[in-house]
C-alpha cells in the first residue's frame, strides 16, 4: 500500500470513529429529550432505551473499531 493510501485509510478510520462517538452523543441527547417528555411521539421507556444504547455506542464502539483496526506487530 502506498503512503498516500495509508494516510487516506487512517483519515477515513478516524472519521468513522469520530462519527460513531457523535452518533452516540446524538442518540443520548435525543433519549434525554424523549425521557423529559418533549417528544410526544416517544414514550419515556423508549427514551431510556435510547440513552442506554447511545451511551454504549459512545463507550464501546470506538474502542472496538480501534482494536479491530490496530496495526499488527
């Protein structure tokens, strides 16, 4: 693989990890809003589930991706 291709791959992986964190934050915030009753279409139970899934996404998905894409020794 050329150095330019490696750099592009690293940049794309960085963006995927950052977007997974951002998606987790967005899901958590939407869940908090739904739990507070500001989204009448969603019940608070769905809001709690969204918060839990968003927190798990923020915490575990970036680590799993980084571990999967780790450079071999």
